[in-house]
């Protein structure tokens, strides 16, 4: 007689087996789902195991007992392979799961299953009876390397698959988060059951709990995949639908029903809550236009300007799940009405721009502009006037035929002029502000007919252009104003081009002169003077310890020239930077006192035989218009006073004064002075003093920079000069005088010599 325990356990195992096979059958019926086939393996193989174990409960001791127990382990390992395949497929990693990799994955677990099955088949079977249930067991099943490799492979596969599912669960783009959560939970339940089983914690030794766990897992996965709809498109909507975008946006499900919109879309359809309504009911024909990648015109919609219809470009982007199946669509409607009208306007004016290029005088430019307003834009009462700066009036330059007929021969006699006064034409010219659409108010005799609403645009300092369609014109739309503004702007640009031709020629001459300067500076540096001087100085340092007497004096002379040429090279490179880089010469407000104080301190520290007195408070000097190279200018002048001084002790006096327009800096020395014949040419490039033989590039650099600042520099005799503190030396010496223009506006130093101004 069969015991109740045997009936209970055998029945549970049989139910688990049948359930697993049933889930496998359902999965195979849903083969269109990418993860259905792996699920069939996960459910079906444990189902077969459950039926086999139920048979062993009924007939524990039979010739097939060893075979059934071995088959249990074979099917378990194969089920792990299918689970790993399921995890890879479900998480949408199809690009990785190639046909070859699929075969390798299942092949590996098939080999492990076969080895494990043979191992279990060869192990002895023991029949036990516990609580009325007789069942076969393999006492030595956990012994041997085959079992160890098999169990490690199984758990590695389970943990890898579970990791893929957990990563997919927390993905921000997972539309199946609820579904994935249920599947991950079901698999976690099975993993716990397997661990409990392997740990020996059992309800009854004859009941394989992991079989029942697998059955429950397969049922939950099948319900998640095939029974309940866990799909939710809305989590993606915040990524695709920009709530603040000006363009209407519709989010549709796979049935083209609206699931979300933005405020612009609701305004377009005049529907406060369109969710759940088919999009074709709201915007008939939109899906067809989107399929053709064409333009869409909403039924009954008019342009915002009051004329024409609204035209939209459609952009339909699919929303795909992890299997690349389209689950919805995002449709964006971009209003291109204004853009299209503007493109047409630009196309009409393109030929006018080409004609402007051929104009050589302001009159020709205005004639082209007025003709375009009449012929292309349809404004038959248009004209333009040029400013006569000698008489301070606006004179006729070009008029449409209708205006010419109205004025008669007055235009030829230049009797129609507009001078300073209250007329709209003059106000537009003087203020630089256009008049858009109002009737033109003129003084008596200026215009002899009613022009109606007009557009008046200033043409910079050249004159005014007026555009009108006549007294019967209903007014100007926004698009017409934009079109007229484009024409006026193009006209002013053409006038600028004609007026700047002379300036362009002068600029080319200046550019040629600057190029010559740069070529000169580069010629000085082309033999790498700076690097050469460094090499020479290095050899001098090594030579000095090996020479004395007259030879030592020669070394000193060489070292002095190395120092001189090194300073020369530095200045040349500085000038090259200034001349060659427009951005480097940008002028701003700087503090001359701070820069001069810095250079005085530097000279004091570097020359023991030099004393420098400051005769004024340099901090009180006003800001000047210069740049960072102003300090180099002061350093060159101080260095020149020291270098060309023939006294054992050099005395220098620095003074500075400020007027309403300029700052003057004076650097006086007690040297031999500068002869009158050299006071001008000493600032020329490559000037060489006969007495010293030194190349005077430093003073050429000073002249170049001061000219850029808009200032002046010259030498005076010290005998004719006295500083502001009254101290002087009437015997000999020279005074370098630098005059710099003040910076525009008030400024305050920022601590670096640069002044911050309000400009």
C-alpha cells in the first residue's frame, strides 16, 4: 500500500513537471517573442526532471533508476544554458548573440551535461525509506572533479544571467521595468531554492524543492511575457518630448493613439486632453504626410501673420524596445511658414545683391534698390535720397516711375529737398530709427501727393529710402516689413562697400608697409640669434675661469655684446608679435605709474652703480590708452639711459605730469646727452651710434609702440629741463620725454597695471 507521504511528494513532483511542460508549450506557441524559445528550455527541461522524479517515487528500484538519476543532472545543466541564453536575448543583446556564439553557449553546457550524466550514471544508487517514502539517492554524487566543474559552471551561468537582468532592470531606457522586476524576482527565488537544496536544507529528502521552484519560476516568467501587459511608453516620454519646446510634439503608441503631448501640440489642436484619441482624428492626414516625409498643413489653420497657411515639416521618430520592435512614435511638427516666406524673399533679392556688386557710385546703388522695390516687391511709390553734407539737406537720388511722374521735372532741377525740421524723412535720417507703416508727415511742398502708409529706413549716414504701395494700400504685414528691411539693409551694405573702396586702398598700402616691417623683424631673427647667444654665453661662463688679464677684458666685451644682442632679440620678437597679431595690439586703459614703478624697481636691483630718483607721485598719474608693452617701453628708455652713460655713477630722475588730454613721463640722465642732429634719427630702425657702435633697435621699438598708442616721444637737453620737484643738473645729460593720450572714461587699477573702465 502506498503511503500518504509518497502520494503527496510524487503528486507534487508530477504537478511541477506537468506545469513546466505546459509553460514550454505556451512559450513555443509565442515563438514571435525573441525570448520564447529559451523560456521553453527553462520550463520544459525541469518539467521532464519533475516527471522523472515522480516516477522514481512510484518505482524507486528499477533497472532505469540509474538512468533517471543521471538524466536529472543532464537536464538541470542544460536548463542553466537555456537560462543564460534567455537573459542575453531578453535584455536585447542580439548584436552579441550571433549564431556561432549561441551554438558555443549551448554546446558548452551540453558537454558539461553529458560528462555529469556519465559521472552520475556510474555512481552507486542507494534505496532509502524515510517517513514512509522509499526513494533512490546517490550518496557520492558530490564527489569527483566532474561534479565540481558542473556545479561551478551552473552557478556562474546563473549569476551572469541574473546580473544581466538586474542591469537591464535599472536601465533608464527600460520600458519593461515592471516586467523585468517580476522576472528577476522569479529567478532569484529559484536561485535561493537551488542554494537551499545544495546546502541540504529540505522538507523531505525525497522532495526536490528546486524542481518546484523552477516550475514556479517558469510560470511567473510566462505570465510576465505573454499574459500581462507591462509595457509603458510614458517613461521614455520625458526623454523625447521636451515640455518647453515651441514645436508641437505628439507621442503615440503602436496603435497611433496619443499617449502624451506638449503644450504647443494642445494649442495646435485646441484640445485640452487629447490622450487616448487617435492622432488622425485630431490631425487628419498627418500620418500619411509623415510616411511620405513631406510637409503638413493642418485643416483650417492660418499663418500667424494673418496671411497664407501654416506649413509644418514633420519629423517622426520611432520608439523601440530592447528587441528593436517599434512600440510607439514621436511626431514633431516644426512650423516652417515664416522660413519659407523668408527663403522666397531672399531668392527674389539674390539677383539684386549681385547687381549691387557692379555698382560704383551711391546713385547707382540707390537706383538698383528702388528698381527692385518696384519690380520685385511691387512697391510703385518708392524712392531714395542722399545726404548733401555741404548744404545739410537730403537730395533726390532715385525714384520709382510713379513718383517721377508725380514730381515731373522737379527732380531734374533738384527742387525737392528735405532739410532739418519736423518731417518724418529727416527724423528717420537724423535718428537712425525706421518708421514702419505710418503715413508720411512732411512739410509743405516736400511731397505733392498722398503716399499712404510708408516704410522709411535710414541708410546710415548716406540718406533715407522710402517704400510705399500708394494711398490704396491696406498696410504692411510683418513679412512685408521683413522684406523691406532686408532690401534696406542690403542697400546700406552696398553703400558701405562703395564708400569704403578708398579706405580699402589705403588699408592695402598700410598692410604693405606693415608687411615690410614684419619682414625686417623676421630677417633679424632668421639666424636664431637668441639661441646663438645662449650658446655663446654658456661658452663664456666656461672660458672665464681659464683666462685673466687682457684676455679677461675681451671676455667682458664679448659678454656685454651678448647681453646687448639678447635684449635686441627680445625687443624684435616683441615687435613682431605686435605687428603680426592684431589681437595683441588691442589698446585699453592701463596705469602708467604702476608700470613705470615696476621697471624702476627692476633697474635698481640690477645695477649697483645706478641711482634712480622719482620726482613725483607716480600713483597719481591718470590712465592712458596703451597695452602690456608700455612697461617694455619704459624699460628700454631706462636701459638706454644706463647703457650710454659714461659716468661711474649713473643718476636718473623720473618725473611725470598729467594734463586734461595726456600724461607726460620724463626720464632724465647725467650722461653725455644726445646731439641735435641725432634727436630724430635715433628712433629710426637699425640706427647705430658712432660712439658706442650699438644697434639702437630699442629706441626704434619705443617709437613704434608710442606711435601705436597715439602718443609721441622725443629727446631734450637736460640743461633746459627741471623736474617738478625743482632738482636739476644744468651741466649735461638727456631727457627722454614720452607723451601718452588719456584713456577714455574714468578707470581704476585692478592691481596688475590694467585699469578697469566703464567702456
